[in-house]
């Protein structure tokens, strides 16, 4: 697909209001009703389809906070384009070093979201959830942050509804779980205290 901003005849730094205005004007100009019984009707329909697709693409990009160019990944609306690129390439340690170098004054919602992504990739779900929630609370209108919170909460709910760390006892199988081991060690410690094993 061609650059959606070119299709809407606007600059990629245009405001949301400018994008909507450009879309409305083009949609009005190329609306099929304007081309009834016209030999250019097919061309107008194609143009209208391209306009709709371009507008949808821009809305999707802006809600996700990123803009993909044909030459690679450049995040025009991101404060941390390099961190996002490193995360995409699964170079998590480098991404975390870059994030941690940001002072507390530069830690806006996107910083917490990206930190959450890194925590999630390491399997530290509780920390990831805290960071996602912070990002979402700072910018509640951002779909990327909202989706991250929703996704990790679903993961947590599934984890605990399946017995938490109790991974060995599924489908009523017998066996020993992590919780059983901890309980056994606590009981053993109590017995040792009672019988003065040490």
C-alpha cells in the first residue's frame, strides 16, 4: 500500500483534526454518488477505497503509537523508536539498558509500557502488569497500553484459575505440586522445632 499520508494529501505530522478534515474533503469529492452514470465511476470507486484504507491505516498506527515505513521500522510517534526496534529484534538487554538510562523526568507512559514489555518477555508478569497499568493510567486513551493491561490480566486470571503454580495436578491427576512441596517443607520445619532436630 502507498504511504497513507500521501493518499490523504497531508503531512505525516498532521494533527488528528487535520487528518479527519482531509479525509472528509476527499471522501466528499470522490463519493460514488458524485459519479453516477459517469465513465470515471470505477476510478472514483478505487480512489474512495484507497482513501478509506489510508484513513484506517493512519488511525491504527496512531492508536498503536507507531508508523511503519517501507524502509524498516521507524516510530514517528514514539519517544523511544530505537527501544521499540530492539524489542522487535528480541535484543531485550540492550533495550533495557537504553530505557534505564532515561531519568525519572523522562519516564512518561510509553516508558512504563516498554518497561512492561521487557518484564513480560522475561516472565516477570507481576512487574509487567504494574508497568502496563501505570502506562494506561497515565494515558487512558492509548489503545496499545489498554490492550497490554487487558492481555496480561487475562493471562493472570488463567494462571490462577488453573491452580497457579500447581502445574503437575491437572485433569485430576495425582502428583506433587510446587505448593505441596512448600507445605511439606513448612511442616517439616515445624516438626524439627518440636523434636529439636538441631
